[in-house]
């Protein structure tokens, strides 16, 4: 019917429409050819995806390769979106509006002008179809990396952990090598690699155990042995000696979203603020909560406060965080004395928290509050000594609250 209506238009309208479509198709063909030329200028392209640790692995691989005197550029899409040049200098990526995967094409084009040997790109797509599109049409990696598959972003990639793994598998490279530290869903990645003519290099438990505590202590922040083992494997594959790569990795400064402990003497109060906003999946958050509660125990008189930063565009995460928080709070050992719920879309956390049995008197809502308003609320409930843990999301007010405490800390530790 639309076809008939089109040819019932006046000749001028028909010809204008045809010319517009021809111009549009021509534009995309030119962009396609030009982008392939851009990719040919970068011999080695490493595309890093996964639920947890993407940014860390991008930084580790790039640092290890730089230590091996490779000309490498990297692009991270974590707490702060940035490009790292071959000298290790970070430059923020300017965005005209909200994040969009087309940004990868623009960044690759700019990087290619420096003619690097290697580029390491963090996958920024969430939608399953876009994860595949980013790999097969934008990055076309020579080395694919998948850190792991965890239950996160279930509203987009779920509803199950298997669905998340299937979505992430969309970034499997074609006729290349895929490196992964995943265990539970390794069969998914093996099938995806076989379908695309690639091979899988899985990091074994032995390789992870070969990164002892004394090696991790060389880092200036807490790093996971799994991430280091995975990154070392990629560096060795590209001809960099293991010890040389490890030395470069250990010299890395902490990334902006790294977990930190801020100690404050604030208006005659002894406060400990843990910036764990970047650990935005329930399992990682639970482990952090239990770890810091063990460290700052009840016998020390610390009141335990969880600051939960919600986002209206992450509804599933808010519900899952409430479910997890209710679970760990049931044990007196890890009890949460008070929840301060900030950000947007807080109703989703509150509904699930109430359904899971968290008493209303232990919940304070600060929807769309400013950092200073959040701090005032914390001071109202914290008493003289308090352990305050920021969690769920670092974007928006979460990051600003962390900066508020960081700027007033008398002592800072890397967690």
C-alpha cells in the first residue's frame, strides 16, 4: 500500500525521495569503505567485553604492551570514558549527547591517524544485537577478550545468567582468537567461537593461582588475580615477556572508579566512607560489604550505613540490589543499621526492600538529592562512629557524594 501511495505522489516528490535515498545509501557505502581503510591502519585490534573487569583488563593489557615497547592506544568506557595514548596519557572522550556505540567508529578513526601497532577497545554496547554489531562491523578484532559473564544488566540482557552469556558471546571475533576467564558459561563461548571460525583460549585455575598475593601486592590498588592472568596471556601472545608485562601493569595508577576508603573526623564524628559505587552488581557488592564489615566490626562501635544510588534507567539492578541487601542484612554479623536511598527511580529499591522484610524505619529516601543534602542525612543517622558504604552506581550523585567525602578525608586507603 505504501508502495502504491509513493507512486501516486507528484513527479517532483517521487524524484526528491529517490534522490534522498540514493544519497543516504551512497553516504553509508562511503562510510563503510572509509572505515575499513581505518581498520587496516591498525594491525592488531583487541576488543574487551564481559560483565565485570572490562576496564581493568583494558588498562592492564595496554600497560603490559607499553612496557614491551609496543605502540598501543586504549579506549576505556568505565567510570570516565577516555583514550590512553602510547605514552600512557589519558584524554577524556567528548560526547555530544548520551553514550552511543557509533562513538567507537569516531575514536578508531582518530586513533588510526597516529598509526599505532595495537589498539585495545572496551566494548560499550549493552543490547545483544549491538554487541554483535560493534564487533563484526566496527572493531573487527584480531584478538577478542571476554572477562566473564555475571548476572547484571538483566533488564537488557536477561532475564537469566545464561542470557547474559549469550548476549556477551555476540562480541566473539570472526576467524580470530578469543581469550576468556569465564568458567560457568564457557560452553556458550566455545559454541560462538566455533560458529565464527575462532578458537578459545580459556584461562585455567592453575594460571590464576600462579598470580600469588606477593605479586598482587606490587599493585598500587587491589587487583584481581583473574584479571591479571587474563591480561598476561594476551600480552604474551603478542610477544611481550611475562615479567616485563607484569612490571608495566603493577606501575598503573588506580583508575577513577577504584574502591577507596576515606577516613574523616567530621564535626566531632569518626566516619569511614567506602567508595564502592563502581561495584554495581549484587554479588560484588555483597563481598565488599562483608569484607568492610569484618574490618570495621560491631565491637568497634561503628554504625553501618549503606548509601544506595539508584538509576531509573537501571530498574532491574535496583530490585536485585534490594534483594541482595535484605539477604546479607538478615545475619547479625553483617546487619545494615540504615539504608539511605539516593538517585532516581528509588521506588523500585524500596518496594523490593519492603517485600524482602527490611523495616521501613531503616530506610531513608533522598530522591534526586544533592550531595550536600545526602551528607546531611548521613549525619542525622550516623551517630559518633559510622561505617558508610556507597554502592550500586557511580554515575550521577553517587560519584559526587564520593568526591565530597574524598575531598574531606584525613586519610585515604585503596581497598
